[in-house]
């Protein structure tokens, strides 16, 4: 039976993994806050992501491994760097410790985020590449694949399987533990362990196994089907369940060297110190160090200067002393008065006027007024008043209503039409005296 430790409902990201494991073994979820020895009685494999263990849990897990159980510890870069993490207290007896170093990919390839590292040459154990085609609980098929796929022998063992390592950390592995996977040559840090295992060497038949992986996200639903993560998952769980998968401990212990300290070049570059170059010894004759070729005082050009007076017809006289005149260099005093600063009127705001509309002909402006008023918002009184303003017809005070002003405009237009049709001066005089155009028509007809 496989017990998947999920105290805070962390199984939401591992639904595909649980479904994959439940196809051949019984899977039980441990939703309790603590790991007790009661829940490990019938357990064959315990998978946990916890980074904080109590003293009772540490004793229970160590007793579980000593009795021949398999333990898988999955970590990630956020939890491993927490100060509350004490997972190394559990793994210290097995030669594995989780470091606080985040693994990133130094070269962009396939995945945008640098923490989602694609590792193509990180297989340390060649058995992983051989067993990657065998499914879970596929012992006989695994042996058949070893014989039916000779092309795998032509591939370099480190490149036999490629996987994605998202949001993971590096591990520190010491004997008797050994490395299964490394960060490869394209990730930083280069060639560091990221998955390791420990296997008991006791001869009493109860051999426990501990597997530590620095990234728990690589088996989550988002990344399980990426690259060959699912095949790597099958190989590791077959190893934990003892389904004819074994690794060579000598390969994982000799491939990695101890880390050496490198000076911080960035800090050293900010602390620049001056130094003096060693000079040559001084000669015995100090006069050889003097250079009088650049500047010197002599009278070689005095004859040429005197001859220049003759060429320019200037009398040669010795220089006389000019008597200085000590005068006050200050200007005369003036009254400290300043003319007043008047406020000039601002320039006309010509940008607020439409010059084309202001200087256009009356006919053009009337046509623009007609086109501007549509048939839906057309108002006759407004149209008449605007047309009268364009023609320069002033009909009195502005406090009158719009309808009254429109009637006055029409009255003025009608009056001007009648005046233009009068034949003699007597009819024109009568038309000017009449206030209404209708009365004007009647009087003209009677006369």
C-alpha cells in the first residue's frame, strides 16, 4: 500500500500521479496533521512533501525505514529555503541534505521561465534510460525491452532521458547515499545532484530505501506529461516498490567532486586599490634629467626686432615710463528709480474663431446654416434668427422671445421687398409709415 502524505490538501496538484499509482497498488491519503506509526503499519511506500517534522514524526519515519519501508521526500525551492525547514534532520542519517540553491537554466530552450530547466544530459544511472519504456508493474516487459531495443546502447547514458525540472533545488550527497540525476551541463549550478537515494545494506532481509528529489513540481499535473517526466516517474516508483529495478552505487559517488569556494568578483571589482609602478633608478648625474630644449631665455632675436622698426618706419626709442592716473573706477551715482511696469493687454485669441466662417460670403454662410440643421432638429424660429444675423438685420432688444424676434426679421425682409417694388417716391413714403406689411399691401392697392 502507498500512503500519500497530504496534511493540507496538497493532492490537488497530483491527481494524475495518484491515478497513475492507483492503477496497480492501493493508494491511501494521510490527511492528518501528524505522521504516526499507526498509519505506517501496512504501508510499503510513503510519499511526503513536508519540510517540517516534529520529534515524534522523525522517530516514526526512521523506524519505518529501518523496518524495510520505502520513503520518498519531494522538496521545492520555496519550502527548502524557509527557516522552519528541518527536513535535513531526517535526511542527515542517510547522507543527503537539501541545499538552499535554486536551479536555473543558463540557456533558453523550450520553456520561457529560467527556473523551468530542461535537462537533457542529467542521467547518472544508465539503468534509468534502460527501464524508461517499462510501465509500472511491468517486470517481464522490462526484460523484453532490454533485448528488443539495441538502439539504446548507441545513446550516451547521460542523454538517454530528458526531463523538466521546475522550481527545484540542488542536493548534497555523501556516502552511503548516491546520485541518480544531475543538473547537467546547461543548468546552473552545473552538474549538481538533484535526485539521490539511500539503500540499506543490512543482511537481515529488511532493506529500506529513501529517495530524495529536489523538485516536487516535476511530478505535478502541469509537468507530469512534459518531456519524459512520466517515464522517469515510473522508474523511480518501480525502484521504491522493488519491481526489479536497481542502481549502481559506485556511479553516483565518483562522478561529483567537492565544491570549491570562488572569490566574489563583483564585490572585488567595487573595491579597486591604487598601486604605483616601480621606477628605474636615478642616474648619478642629475643634469641629464633636465630638459632645456622646450623653454629657454636668450637674446638671439634682438637684432631682428630692431630691424623691424626700420621696415615699419617706426622710430626706435627706448620705452618710457607711463605715469599712471589713479581715478575712481566707479560710475556716477544715479537715482534708484525704475519705470512702472504696465500690464499689456493679451493678444486676441484668434484660435477661438473660425476665420473661414467669419470672412465667408453671406450666401456661403446661409448655405452652411441650411446644411447644418437637419430635418430632425430643425427649428424655424432659430433658422430665421440666424439668417437675419448673417444678413445684418438688427430687430431690436435681445430680451424678446425667439418667436418675436423671428417675426421682426420677417417683417423687416417683407418691408424691404415692398420698398424695392414701389414705383414713385409717394408710394415709398407711404410704405415707410406703415408698420405692418399686410396694411402696406392694402394701401398700395387702394392708391
